[in-house]
């Protein structure tokens, strides 16, 4: 069993399910058991076919554990800290939702995503607040409608994570922009610590960088 003994981590090493150590130990143990009859260790009966099957499934189990852990990082409510766009041709920097944006991004355990972003500096249009949304929209002028829509975005749907490409995919079921409904919006992501999520996207010759803080 020297092969198995040499695979043990040093004293003080933390053992976690799905970690490289546990995966390595599983392979070492399986190989040792396969070799046991040859070395004379008959006290551990083992079906070689079962061991081979376990070895074949090990990478898939590790990948599933890793994907679940990555998905769990998203769960919660995130507050928009900043949103910046940069023109890839001219280099011009803009703030689509203002320099002090208001926004929330939510991911839940059921796989649902909700997002809303707003420029708090929008001109107050739409009439009395108790007028009702439908009445306010039907009576709004073209300029008022443009003011309502500019600096605002909202949608909800479900989400998936493509960990190898560091991409979060939002499957939209409802959206402020009608043509987005039923589409998959793919965004690159990165985490800065546990509580900061950065979403990256490129559209219409502009790159977008949204920074979200966990609430």
C-alpha cells in the first residue's frame, strides 16, 4: 500500500470534498485495490469492474461539484455600484445609468434572475404618481417616453453558468426591450472576493463594465 501512503497530504492539509486532494486519493485507493491480489492483500475483496467504473465517473463528479460551487457564488441580491460603457472606436466613456446608478440584481436557488437598473437623474415625467402606469404611458409625449426609457433597464428570467468560459447566461422571459424576450443574454463575469461581482459585455461597438456589491 505504499502508493496509497505516498498520496496522503501533509499534516494540517484541509480535506474538502471535490478538492484535488480527495480526487487524487480516490484514484490512489482504487489503484491500490486493483493491485491488491497481485501483492497478496486478499483481505479487501473488490470487483475490478466496479473500480474501473468508479474511476471513469470520477471526473464527471468533480466537474458537477465544481459547477455547483461556482453557481452558489451568484446566489443572493446584488447592489449596482457602477456602470460604465466605453466606445471601442473613439474611447469615449459614458455612464448609461448615471455616475451614481441605482440597481439590483438577484439570483435565487431556484435558478431565477431579476435585474433592474436606473439613472436616478432622469427627469420626472409621467404626471401624478397615483395616476397609474398605463395612463401615464398612454398620455406621454414622444420626448417623455424617451426620458422614461433612457437610463433604465429591467428584465427577469432564469440563468445558467458556463464556468469554463466564465459566462453567465440569462434566459429572458420578460424585458423592458421587447426584442430581448425569449433570448439568451450572455455576459462574462468575474468575482473580486466574495462580495463583488463584475459583469462584462460588448454591444454596439461599446464595452460595458457593471460592478455589483452583495447586499
